[in-house]
C-alpha cells in the first residue's frame, strides 16, 4: 500500500510540473508563427495566396462605406440651399449602386474564402497528423520510455484542435481585422489629421490595456494548453492501471490526486479566461468613450471654425465628422477583435510549438547498409533471388571496390566486451561477452534489474551500446539496417500487446503476407489452436481493448504464435511463459521447443525449470556476468545458480 501510494504521488507531482522538455516557463518557441504560415503555404501554394487576396479584398470593401458616406453627405451639403433632390439624385444613386456592387463582391469573396479555408484547415490537419504519426514511427524506443502516453496523445487532440482553431478562425479574423484597421486609419488621415490624432490617442490607451491584461491572459493560456496535456497523461495512466487501483483499494487516493491536478488546470484556465473576458468589455467601453470624444472634438472644431489639416484638402464639416464617427466605431471594434484573437492565436501557437517539438525530435539513426535478401545455393555459391526459398542471406555491399558479398543467415550472435547505460553517466552493463552459436539456446538468469532484458534490447538495437561490439553472423550490427536486423529476430515480450482486430489478424501481425494456413500452423505449434477454436468465432473472433476478454495466458499464447509465424532464425523469449499456469506452460513449452529447434534462442526466465535444457546459462548480477555454463556445470560449481536452483537463495 505504501509503495502504491508513493507511485501515485510521484505521478501526481510529475503531472503538476510543466511538460517534460517543453521549454522553460511555457514560452512559445521563437519563429513558430512564421513556421506555421510557411507550412500551410507549402501545403497549398496556390489556394493560400488566393484566400489571403480574398480576405484583403473583403476587408478593404468593408472599410470604404465611410468614403461613400462622405461623398453623399458632401453632395447634400453643397446643394442644401440652392439645389434640389433632382440635381443630386443621379449622383447619389450612382454611389449607392457602386457600394451595393462592392458589397455583393465582398459577400462572394467571403463565401469563397470561408469555403477554401475549410479545405485548407482540414487538409492541413490531415497532413500534420500524418507527419506526426510518421515521425513517431521513426523515433527511438527511448522517446516512448521517457514520455507519458497521455501527453503523446495530447498532440493529436488538444494541440491539433488548437491548430485547427488558429488556422480556420484566428488567422483569417486577425488578418481581416488588421486590414480594416490599416485601411480605416489611412482614410482617417486622408480626411482629417486632427481627428485622427484623437483616435490614435485612444488607440494607445487600448494597446496599453491589451498589453497589461492580454499579456497575463496569454501566459495562462500557454499554461492551460500544457496542463491539459498533463491531465490527460494522468487520466490515461490511471485508466490503464485501474485494476491495480481497485486491487489495492486506492480509489480515493487516485481521486484526490486527480482532483489536485484538475484544480491546477481549473486555476490556470480561470486565470486565462478571466483576463480574456475582462479585456473585451474594457476595450468596447474605451471605444464608446472615444466615439463620444471624437464627436465632441469634431463639433467643437466645427463651431470654432478650426481649419482642417488633411490630404484631401476638404474643409471640416458635417460630411467629414459623420463618416469619421462611423470610422471610429469601426476602428475600435476591429482593434478589439484583434485583441480578442490574440489569446486564441497564442493558444494555437502553444499547441503548434508542441507539435513542432515532436516533429523536430531526432529520429532513430540507421546508418546500416547491409540488407536481408532471399537467396539460394547454386554450384556451392549463395545467389540472391526474388523467390521465397526460406533461405536468407546478408547482402553486404563494399564501398572500397564496389563488390557485393553474401553471408548466409545462420543466427550466430556475439557480444564482445559490451558496456551500456541508459544514461551515459551511469553504466548498467559491464564487459558483457557472449558467444551464441547457431541453434544454441542461451538463457539469462538473475535478479530483477540485473540486465537480462537490457541485453536483448541491445541485440534488437532498441538502444546502442556505449562500448564493445555486437556481431550477427560475423557482421557488426551497426552495419545492418535496423529493419533487416529486426526482421531476422522473433521477440516474445513479457508484456503482451494485442491490437484491435481478429485473432487471425493478430497472429498475422508477425508476418503480414502469411496465409491463413501459416497462421493456424503457428497457433498449433505453440498450443494456441485449442483455445482459439473454442472462441465464439474461432480465428475470426474480434479482439478489443488489448484483448481484455482473454486471459493473460491466452494473450501470451497469441503473442508467441505471432512470433512463430514470422519464422525467424533467432528468437528472444523475455519471460515468455511468466503469465501462463503450470499446466498451460507444459503445453506451450512443447510448442516452444519445436519452435526453437534449429534456431538461436535467448531466453529470460525466473522459473529455472524452463532453462534447464539450455545449452548455456548465463547468471547476471548488477550488469555483470558472474557465472556461465550448462545446467549440470553450474550445479557442480555450487555457486549462485546452485543456490537459486536449490532454493538457498531467492531472486531479489
């Protein structure tokens, strides 16, 4: 109970911290906005400029009614005393029709760019998800060992959704509002410099308020985006371990831990939205006050007959003041809209920053050039063939003379003075030397943490060694392409994972082009056929949620069948029978013995009865080999293996 509580508390503390490797203080990486724009433009090189043009056109059209208002009022003002409606109605009608035509074009432009933005947004998200998932497939195992699964899932949910909102709403509205502000400002200067100065003074106040309140809000929105990821990571971990929580009656502790993390999320979200919600009303009221100030200032100047200073050289009159009031309202409204969109943009950029951080993760290095090919023997020579002969060879190109040599795949694995540490500063394996001959069964025995699984991870090149050499059929595995290396290795892990799909699909996962007959043969070989045929739909039975409807032993049997169908020359069994009862173990052991015949096999087992028939048993202790030999040899040595086997010493 104490240990379990400690684990929950550690997870909770980790979730309360900022996301791992996400930068200090939740700061958005410099250049993120530029990178987003460049990315979208690369996806849609023609459509994106067209959308920007349509947005600008629509924004400019929405800014020019003031010009038409000024012209119409100017006509009426100039013909007020001596003219008549008949004298000006044709000109007024002309202005109205031009304005109507522009509004119709603006409406069409708005409809078109909104439709195009829907295509661009969903297309960008589709491409980004593909890029993210593709990059994840290229990342080393270490990335998934050091990042929470819920945090990784958050890339595809919260961060992608923040990107969607930014592309589809925030950027277009920000651009449109910015163009309107700029256009209206230019028109203001054209008509009256004095009144423009009044509006600019109000703008300075609005910007000051936005900086003070919006700046706080932006920081909290970044924290909110990060805390959501941590909350999801915590939930995912708790849901995965729900059975453990219930077994140890830890529901209340888990709930308290979640409450604290959720309250942290609530706190930063409240702070973000509180500041954002305050900003809008303040800016609106500043805009209303500015409207009144402009009206009073314009009226006072008109009464005092202050000469107008403008590019248009028009005298200050009703035809200037009335449109100016509308422009002030429009100007302030769009400045407020820009301020409101800033938070959404910041939130989107925070999500994009996380997405780009994933895309920028260093992919798994693969400098290998030796590949695995089908081959056959002709006149005593190994010849490459496209036919499936069941015989494999390493194709080794030599850069020195351009020649190619073929080495038959036999499954000889050698580790020579290997050192390794997950952290370079802390070596966990020391001077490991193993010589596994083709067809040999090599067993690893030792306490938890002795380095058994680590050795098999190095053979797979899930991690690269710090020093020494690992050779496969005499070839340094650094020269072998990782895909080819892993194709030649069959692995049965202690922790099984089955995918959503039929039983047949899960067995075929070991060899995607395997026929149904091959899958059934593999299942029979390992003793899985008996329980599969008793399932409701046999091999067509659908499995969901990591095959939760099967027992742990049945899941392990399917995992072993999956490795068997791939028919590799080297097998790695990491506690392959740890979840199987004694009776089932006997069935599986017979199948595994048949499976291991003629193959090089590495076995990790705590049940020493399963390794008695191994050719070589290696005893590990704190990353060092302390004993090696056959079962009889080690018993006669009466060392640690003897103590383990006789029960005088237990694995700890």
